[in-house]
């Protein structure tokens, strides 16, 4: 009886080129996943800054509403250019400790609010302008480590007013809120 043997295959394992191709595809996949992780952390931080800016702007609006005489007198306005100062402002006091005037309350509110901006946002500052019975509040901050393509991105649907931007240096991000008394 004659026995037939099946011919043996010459390939007994993966070729070196196939192993290299698999390693290359795996490396690209891991690189893409790590870049996605970095972008996720960056956008999470941007969202945190936006939320902080919104809360601080809404709080300042409530302080304005609590002092209508100071609001209508324009005492809550801050129309100086952006400055990324980190030092705390001295909060003024009232001449008569039992009763503050509208201008004293506005000065106290403004100093405390700017200190909160500086403490909670990197390079935190603001531009506030009243017109009639409305006030426009722009909260500004610098975001460390953002890509250059994101630096001019408008947040809150508005860009910073040109009169508030620094003459040179980094362009801040802005959050805009309009308030009516």
C-alpha cells in the first residue's frame, strides 16, 4: 500500500515584514490615542475656565443689581486695557463703618471681584462698560499651553473688545455677559 504525504508548507511563521507592519500600525494607534488624551485634558481645562468666568461675571452682575445707585453712576465700570497682573488689590473700606455709600460699596465690590478673577483665572482681568440700563461684562484670562490655532477662539459668542486688548503680548480669551438693571 502506497502512502501519500501532503506537501509541507514552506512558511512556518510570520515573515519579518509582517511583524514590522503590525508594530508600525500599533505605534500609530497608540500615538493617536495619546494625542486624543492630551486634547481631552486641554478642552476640559478650557471648559473649567469658561465655567469659572461665567460664575464670576454673574456674581458681579448681582452685585451691580444690589447697588442700583452705584450702577447708574457708572461706578462699576472698568475700562482700562487688559493686564495680566497677579497681585491682589487692596479692598477699600467705608468711612462710616455702620453705613457705606453707593460709591464705597461699588469700590469694595470691584476690588473684591478683581481679586477673585486674579485668584481663579490665570491672568484674570475684566473690562466692564455701562450703557443706559445695561452693562457689558467681559471676563478675560490667559490659557497656558494652548495651541496657537486656539488663541483667537471666541468664547461665549463674543471676542474681546478691541479697546480692552493689550497693545502687545498674549491675546486673552474672553467671556461676555450683558446685564440689564
